[in-house]
RNA sequence: GGCCUCGUAGUUCAAUGGAUAGAAUAGAAGUUUCCUAAACUUUAGAUCCAGGUUCGAUUCCUGGCGAGGCUACCA
């Protein structure tokens, strides 16, 4: 890392000495593999100072650097590209450093606290594929921020109250016959989801009956008896009616038991859980505050609004005419609650991009309220997950259930492992763990290798595939290393005489890994880790194929290769830990 | 209608404004007396269209065309 600094300093010196260029931003990039060299400096921007041809300018700087920087063993010039070649000695010292001191990720920040809100489920139905992307992404971001020096609070805001839960409750009351998870053998969240579907079935029927009777469709939606009953139930909930509250507690309990199983299998966890039932009234005082200070305004009917037209948005309601709050009000209050609880420097919302507008407004409102933490808000806006047949629609039953999906990928890992027949001596428990590690790993990797911000296609058939750019590919490279280390008697680093191409590329990739960890944090994007780790695993497989490690002729070569392999293994494992994916020792 | 994303090999994804646009998968052809072939090698195949800025554009700007999202006193 500091070598690059040194290189930049010397390059600046070169520009100053040769062309009297004052301080500029110096950038090096990795040399394109199609060309000879390690780092490349592009000289085009400096031609107007040097007043020479690109080739000559690059050559002059190259000559300067070769003389001044001992690690630069040679250079070549292609058009305006100065390709610096570094000595093997330098790369060997990098390998030695990593091998002896372990993987080091320099902290990006100090004493920075960040609250990451993710998952945030509704408690009326089980989790689906979209939630999996959210959870896996949120968890990974937490790990990545931690690795960069942040103090992270993993936070879940459970939406446990509202019309949607009342629908499930009502349907259960009417048609449940006292069914419980125990009596039915159905996982709690799925059972509650079943009644949510049941509600909708009857509700749709009522609507169409009303519409046939000549009622307007929108009106019918509101006037359907079931909807009236639901609203009444919500009303009773707010009034604290005992019977409703106890049913609510019972059914939410079922859901939490179910979620725990799903979260556990998915390997995600939280440090702090908020429940909307506790927080939904928050924010009203802040709305009043804003009204008094004049940043909000009131309409004739008494509703409170914020005018964001000067920011290019429109007017947004913050409180209904009847004094009740809306989503935005609650989020204002919850942001304040978070700040009171944690005093965080940053707070991140892992929420789908259909809420881009909402979070833009939220941040503007917090700024208008002069909240000191407003600038620390970041909406990690991830794209929707599409299926090959199109969008997921719960109404049309095309949602991919989280539990079923996990079962499927683990099952695929099992059958493929059995087919290969390499694990016959493993016991039942080891095998079960292995299938989970492979299957859940494959699923997570599939979701994380894509840029978080982009919408992505989820092909179920492809997700259970375990070859190519997949978690098992990387896990396989790791188990090869683990197997080597079991067979090796020592993994102490020894200086080799020189480096072959494959060894060098492993060192280069490992040297670059901390940059990927930084970039992943800066961009809130785990896929940068996934890509880095994949490249490394691929390079290792090639190295492994081309060269004998334990059978190397020279003992020093053998020791070097073992130590190098060990460092690769540690890097792969580190990267996977940031993605929330386990590594098997055998497969 | 207004606002916001996104258009890259058959398919799914990469590419701080840099060189000859990378992978994976599907296709074709190979590699195992040798540390795990879930691997490795070779091969064919792409920047939606038209302008502009730039020494240089997949990347930035404008206009088309196409896909998606938001545009609720729902959360």
C-alpha cells in the first residue's frame, strides 16, 4: 500500500522535475493483462505540459522512475501508456508480508458508529426471495463495514402492526378452527401467511359480488364487509382491546418462531430489534416542532405537509387531517429514536429501490428539521429480483418462498455431492453441515455477486448450479488448500528464488484484496468482494493445475508454495466471511 | 403526463473516462498412471439507435426507441 504512495510521490517528482507540473492527482491502474507490466501510468493528460509525443513523455517518466524507485525493474511504453514492471523481489516481499503478518485491512475510519437497518419484514406472511436479497445484502454490508473499522449495529425494524396483520387475524378467527403451528405441523409464519391468503380469497369474492351489484370498484374495496371488519379490528387494537391484543400477540409469536428458523438457516442476526407497534406513534412531536418553526405547513383541513417543490420534488403529507401519522411520520420518529439510542454517525437503510423517493424525502425533511444526523442517512437502494417468467407477484402465486428455496438449494448440493462420491467417509452431521454450507453459500453468492443497486434475474435452475462463478467453485479451491495444509508438515514462509506467472498473479490479487474491501464499503457493494474472491480462486485453480506444490523439486519452492496457498486460503475465507458465507474444510 | 433507474456475447453478469470490452453458462474440441476433474486448456460469440463533449466514451451530455419503478391522507 505504502509502496503505491511512494510510487505516486516519485511520479509527482518526475512531473515536476521534467515538466514543472505542479501538484496533480496521480493515478495508477493495474496493467491490462494483455500487456507486459504491473502498474500503468497514463500520460495523455500531461502532454500539453511536456509538449512531446506520448511515447517520449512516457519513456522519460519511466526512465526517471526506474532510476529513483528500486522496486521498478523495468518499463515499457505503448502509445501513451507507461507500463511499469516491478521486480520479483518486490512481489516476494509482499507475499512474505501477507504470509507472516496475516491479512491486514487498514481501517477506513475510526470511532464511527453506523446503524444498518435491514430485513424489516411484515409479520403477516413468510419471507420470500426478495427478503433473502435484502437480508443477505444487509448482513454482508454490516460485515464489510466492520472490516473497515466501523462500529456496526445490525438493526431490524419489524412491522408487527397494521391492516395486513389484522387481515390474517380476522381470517384465522373466522376459518381457522383454532389451528396452530403445533396442531397443523405448519411453520408459524407460513400458517399466518396461509390465513392472509385465505382472507384475500374471500375479500376478492366480496369485491366482485359488490361490483356485479353495480358498485364502483374502488368503493367496493372499501365497502366490502371483510374490509370493514378489518378496520374495526385495527381500531380495537389501537384501543387496546384485550381479546384482539392477545390474538395479535399469539399470531405474531408464531411468526417470530418461524422467522427465527429462516434467519438462522440464512445465517443472519441482529443487535437491536425495533417493533413498529412501539414506534408507530413517534414522530408527531417532531412534526409539531417543524410546524412551529415554519418548515412545515398546515392545510385548511388540518393536515400537515412539507413543501419540497424547491428541491425538485412535490408536496408531501406528514400528518393526516385526523391527526394520525403516516409512514413518513413514523420514519422521522424512528430516525430520532435511533439517534437517541446510539448517537450514530451514519445510518443505513437497506430497502428496495421502489422507495427511492421516500428516502429522498425523509432525508430532506430531517435536514429541514435541522437534525444533526440528517447527512448520515444513506438509503442502500437495491434492485428488485425478477424471475425468468417476469416479476414476482404474490397475488399470482409467483413468489419464491425463502424456506422452500433454501431447502431446494441444499437438496441440490446434497445430490451433487453424493454423485461425486468424495465424501463417503464423512458422518451424518458433517454431511448435513456440508450440504448447508454449499447450498446456502451458493444461494447467497448468487445474490451477492451482482451489483446491489441493480435489478437482477433469479433463475432457480441456475442458482442450484454449482460450477463456474459460484460459491462452491470458491469453496472447492479453499478445500484444496485445506487438504494441502493437512498434508504439509509446515507452512512457514520461505523465500523462493523467483516467481512463476501463476504465483505472481496470486500475490498481485492478494495484494489488491484490501482495496476491494475498501471499495465494497465505500460503494456499499458486496459484489466487489465476490468478484475479488472469485478471481483469486480462479487463479489458484490454475496455479494448482500448472504446478506441483507438495511435490516441488526444491524444498524452498515447496515451502513457499505452501505458505502462499495458505495465504490464499485465508484470503478466500476472509472474503467469504464478509459475504456471510461459510467455508467447508472438505467437499 | 411528470420524476427516477436500466439497455453489453444466445443467456446471466463484469469493466475509478483509457490500450485489443472481461467472466460464467449454453455450443464446439481437448486434459486424469500426478497434491480433490465441483477443476484445467483451446475455440466461436456483444456495447439499443443518432448526435455531442474529449487526445480517448460501454462509461459523461442531448434526443429517440425499449424495459422497470415511483407518482396514496398504504407500509
